[in-house]
C-alpha cells in the first residue's frame, strides 16, 4: 500500500443481499393483532426479509453484499485495505468484520465493526472517508448489515411489524481532491434520550455457580415510537440543511435523497419540512422494512442497479436512530 497525500474519496461500487425468507403483513397478523391495511397505512411496509436457519448469520449476508460490490468492478479482494462493518447485531459480540475479511479473501485488509444502529452506515462511511482523505488507505469496503429480527419481541405489535434483515456494501476509493464524490458530512448524538430506542443489557443471577457472579444477556428491542418520530422529523431536516449549508450547496441542486428506511410517515414529514418534492426520495421500505444499518446502502445499490442514479448527480443520504444518533452525507455520484 502506497500512502497518499491529502486525497478525495469516491464510491466506485455497490452491492447488497437480503435473506430468502419473505414474511408479509398477513403472516404478521397471525402473530399479533394487526392487519395489512393497518401496517401499510402507518408504516408503508408490506413485507420484510428475515434471516432464518441454523447456519445463516449476518456475516453471510455481509459477505454476499461485499462479493457483489467487488464483482461489479472486477476488483481483487487483496486490493482492499480496510473493511468497516456497521452492525448492531453481529453473530460475535467481539466483532464480525474479521469473518467477512476471511470469507472474501481480503487478507491485506484491517477490519473492525462500528455499532451505531440505524445511523451505522453514515458513521462508517464518514469514518472511511477520513482514512482516505488523510492518505492512510486507498480502497475501503464499507458494509451495513443487520438482523434485528433476532432481537425483536414478536409479541410486541409496535416493533415486530417494522424490522427486516439485510446487508448493503460500497467500495470507497481514493481520488484526486477535485474528483471527490464524498462532499461533506454532519453527525450528531443526543445520549440523554438513549432509552427511547434501545436493545438493553441486563444482569441475571446464575444459581448454578457458587461464586455469586451475575451473568449477562440482552433484552428485546424497545421503542417509544412517538418520541422517535418527533426526534427524526425535527432533527433530520436540520442535519441535511446544516450539511448543505457548510458546502454552500442549495437544496434545489440535490437530485436524490435517501433516508434511513424507518417509516413512510417520517419520510413524508421530512420531505414536507425541507419543502422538496417527494419524487426526489428513493425508497424500498415497502419490500424490506427497517433494516437498520443496511437500509441506506440497500436502497443505494438498488437505485444504481436500476440506473436511477446517474453520473454527476448530487445525492443526500441521512441516517437516524438509536443512541439517539443522526447524520448526513452529501455525495456526487462519480461512476
């Protein structure tokens, strides 16, 4: 690896993967008191993909998304310098990025996880950009992957209708500063409201040992839906506006906006606050539900595959969720 001076960073490839198992709203209505009409009217979600089976893990999805991104540009995995996996549901609490590194044969790459829930991809892409802009690495694989179905309380109607599983990946590469695709970013956290959306740790007393040592486990996902809605609708438009203001880019120049796919009401409210046409928002929420850190790269890969996003266009991606965390990245598409 040759170290570079101050550089730009640009996305050169995308990839994604979702589980085969598809569960629609009718099937959900057999588990909790709800209906397809009720779920669609309140969330926009019609179905979701669920990771199932003994040998299926979030690492498998992340690996497949990474391979598809590499194959899109025929890149040798040995060219990857760093792998960042954004996930809040690893199959190993010590980290799963290293397993992806081994699975794809990227043996020259360092690898680590970042946990920031639904903002995870935004935080990870921002982190990767810093490594490239400061001349540390040339090629970075960034993956957002989550299987929140594993941590969902399937008797809780307020949360079980929302979440699906999936993975999305991008390859970020160094370039000349004038050719950069990552134009700027804006990140925020409000830890005072962490308990509005969380997957909390709990202690329990293990009566089988004589040492009287508490053991650890995790609860299921809990969410104050009303507070999360208020938070997203107030903070996301402000984050987008601050990011564009720093870059001196008027919102009228933005061709596409991809938000974290949480809820159609949030997407519509953000569009109204920004006074921007809904047609500029790209969404696949109806097919996959809320896939947490995977949602933005999953939409991005589909939009690229359908040739919706064109070279030279300006894009805003914005994530928000547990922590509470939120952030925005401005992109100019270069490939």
